[in-house]
């Protein structure tokens, strides 16, 4: 596994910790830890700790995961740390099947919300039901108003 950390010189301890947490994320994602591998990782966000705020780091990793059916799957992972008093504390980790899913995590990481999607059938049904109820209430109110 090769870290891609050309911009910032990270300590060996930090790189070992990221590698360890990336493997743990694979295990939490239900991949076989003995046969799966992390191929490379890199720091994509590095907010240094200051006197007034804690720091944080966001690391990406790529690798091959082997699932319980012995399938080799390309995986895209993320490991997030909070930096408090110089110590890296694991905040979140995850493994995704597609880079787009990982980028969605990053969007949420930056405070972006998840908006409704027309691709999800349940959300379409909910929106249709709400629109039908509102239309029914408006029609009922209009009929009552006209009847007076």
C-alpha cells in the first residue's frame, strides 16, 4: 500500500494509523480482512488544529475488497479524524462501491444536506401523496366556501 501524501509530510505514526483504520473500515464493510487490500490512501482535507479550534483530516483510500461470496470488488473508502491536542481521534469511516458515493459523503462532510431525489421511488410516492392531500384540502375548502 502506497500513501499519496506529496503535499504534506505526515509522520510514520499517522500513516500507520490511517492504514490500520482503512483496514478496519474494510472489516466493518463486511470484507475479508485477510484477502482484501488497501492499495493506496491520501489525505484530501487537512485542517490544522489552532488555539481556538480543533483540527480534522479526511483521508481517501482505494483497494480491493473480497466479500463473503469470494468476489473481488473495487472499493473506495474514507476515514475521518478529529485532531484534538495533537491526537488523531477516529470520527467516521466507510467503504463505498463507487466513487460517486464517496463524493456524496464528502459533500455531506462539508455541511451540504441531502436533498430529495426523484430516483428514489419512496420519495416520489411521498411527494405525490402530500400533493394529493393538499389538493384535496384545497378543493374541500373551496367547496365549503362556495356553499356559504
